[in-house]
C-alpha cells in the first residue's frame, strides 16, 4: 500500500489561520505559536504539496490559485473534525448510537411522531436520524436501520412491510373557490405540482381515469412531498401526494381534495436492517418500538 499524503494537523491549522488573516504574525497569535513556527509549518506544507500556497509581496501575503483551492479543502476537513468532536461530546460512556436513515417527508410526518418516548424507554440508545432517498446507507454501513418506499427487496437486508399508501390530489381551498372541480380534466387545467421522486404519478393518475393530457408532466418540480404540500397550501397549484402525508392539513382545512380519486401507489413503506443485525439489541429495540414483526 502506497504511503498516504497526510500533512500534520498543526500544518493545516497554521495554513488555515495564515490564509484567513493573510498574516503569519496574527495567525501565530491566534494559535499561541511563534511567527517563525507558523512560517515553518506552511513552508513544510508547500514542500509536501510541491506548490506555493502564498505569494510574499512587499511583506504581505496573498494566496496563490493553488493556495485558494487547498484552503477550500482544508476548511472542509477542519469543519468536519470540529463537528465530529462536538458530536462525540453528546454521548455518555454507556451510550450506543443507532443510525437511522429515512426519506425526508416520511421522517417528518410518520416516523418522528412515533419516536416520542423512545429515548425515555431506552436512555442508552442515542438516535442519529438522517435523510436518505434510497436505502443505500445499509450497504455503505452509514445506517443501522432504514425506512424506505419501494418493492420490499434489498440485497443483504431484512425488509419489514409497514403499510401501503394511496395518493390524492390536494390544493388550497381558494384554488377551487370559484366552483368545485367537475373531473380530472378540470384538475389537468390547473398548475400541477410535480414530485421528483415520482415523475410518472400524475400521468398514471389521469390514465386510471381514462384521460390523456399533455399537462401531466408539466409544472413546478419539488424534491420532497413536504415541499409540494407547502406549495399546495400556498395556492401554487395541485399536488398529488400520499394521503397520510396530508392528513393533518386535510383535517384542519388548509388543504382540500381537488378531485376524489385515490390511486394506490405501486410500492409500500418498509423498515429494513442488515440481515446480520437481526439480533443486535439497539436494532431490535427500534423494531419493537415501531411495532412491526417478521
């Protein structure tokens, strides 16, 4: 294995401070080092990288193009190290981290409300919840449990079905205040809010009702259903979303059903974990808390 090109943390900190101040003396004062020590660290870094990072012009520093490029990369490294260090501070010695990946809208509307009380029941399990559009996190080892929408098969994973869903067209009440929509053709005449994750949804919804329209793929496109719901609430158009995601707004009256035709989604929602993790206590704790079995 070839030797890694890894400069010291001191060298990176000296370079970052000098680049920020464009002054070795101020960088040295900030780092509680001597000016010569900072200068030496930067010189060693330049030798390692085989590029000049600074131009010395009339006793003033100026970043070279290579220096500016390297500064952006070093800032990423130092920021990540800072975040990781603060991250560890949040854990006790007996704490286990349970990494959970979920799709954004599902996480906000379905998963998070169901996690209330989990921390009290399992005080030694620290939940780390992140947004993921697909369950790749399992294979990459960056998640212990994944919630996803799909067909329920994933290599090397145990997938447990949670529920199916149906999608309905919703909009702000004022969008149809001039009269009830009489059918899907009236819906097609409105602005259709599109979902990036399900680009065929409107086309299939119209097709189920025997309507062919050129508008089914047109309209503003959103990465998440949550964003599409917000746009619909704001009166931007009609969103085709899973009914469970819009249940709160429908009950409150801030959204209404534009046309009462519900289409069953082809996929379902699943909880998944790696096959080898079936008996891992923290994984079992979450599976049992969600209340699903095999």
